C-alpha cells in the first residue's frame, strides 16, 4: 500500500468485526485455471474461520474442497466516497463429518437457495487483510 493513498490498513480485530456485520461476501476460487467469483452469505466461526452452506452437489463445493480460496466482503457508501473491504485467504474444506456439521448448524446461515442435501464449506483463515477509505475525494481539476 502506498503512503497517503487515502486508504487505511485495518488490523485483524477490525477486519473480523467488520466481517461479522457483512451479510454477503464473494468467494474467489479457480475454475478451469481462471479466477471465478461467487456471491455467498456466510458467518464466522469462533476461531475466525469462514462458514458457508451450499448444495452438496454444487460446483462450488467440488471446486473449493482442499483449495486455497479467498472470501471478500465490503461495504461502500458511494455518495460519501467511503467504505471498507476485507479479504480472508485460506484453505477451504467441505465438512462431511456429521457431528461437526451438527455443531456448526446454528452458526452457519441458511443458503438463500434451499437444497435437499447441503454441506458446510469452512475456510481456514491464513491471511486476513482489510482497508478502509474515509471519504472526501477531490477531483483536482477534472
């Protein structure tokens, strides 16, 4: 990050507090050797892992199991030119253990599209970064 670029780096604690307020994020993964981005609703586990519920037969569940992925969430106020963005990067795994899924059941939000068989994807946070922009952009003659 460049000095005086208008952004402020967020500390891990701030990132987690902001993530806890975000109803939707985007999972970034690889699909056919290209980046793919999917919107998801999510929650944080007690250890800051990201939890997502999806169809057991979904492309997402097949694509991310064992892969390094990122989840990005943000909030932007376009009128005030302010906002924040947080990215969690880590290895994703599909939770298949029934006891583990039961333990997480109350923590993971329901999928917005109900499926007959659902799984939980857990992203183990290896890197959590964030930036905040506090408004007031001037256009310097533009």
